[in-house]
């Protein structure tokens, strides 16, 4: 946690591996990356899960924004406190996380 890094938010380079569409689809893709990552705390995954309180909230670490993002789940519907949206990558990620835990419970 040393030093400050400046990141340009506008990334128009389409060749980049970290394009930010910031929609549900991107969250789903990102979740897949995280799930398959050997190191779940690796900074190479754009988003990783920090905390999961089922049916209440999901705390994510956004490695592109370099900050913690909280997705609240209100009556089963996730809402991102960072983007003030229910259609962003964080919400997509949270939905996948919920589905995964539901699945593993059934089995
Ligand atoms: Zn978001």
C-alpha cells in the first residue's frame, strides 16, 4: 500500500485486456477470470471478491479503480454503491457469486 499511482480512467485502447464496458456482461466475464485464477487475491484479475454476506451484500475489490466496491443486495436485487447502478460489472460479478453459492448449497 505504498505510493500513489495515477490511472487514467479513459482507456480507448481496444487492444487492452481491461476494457471497461462496465456492464453486467463484463462482470460475468470478470467473475470467470477470478474463479479460474490460481491466486484469488491476484491483482491481475480486474475484480476480486473480498467478502460475501449472502443475501445482504458483496464486497469487491476493484483492481482497476483500486478501491473497494460494495454491492448491496436489497430484496434479492443487487445494487452497486460505487456506480449507483444495477447494470455494471460489479453487479454482474455479485450475481455470479450468488448463483455459485446457491448451487453449491444444493449439491
Ligand atoms: Zn459498479
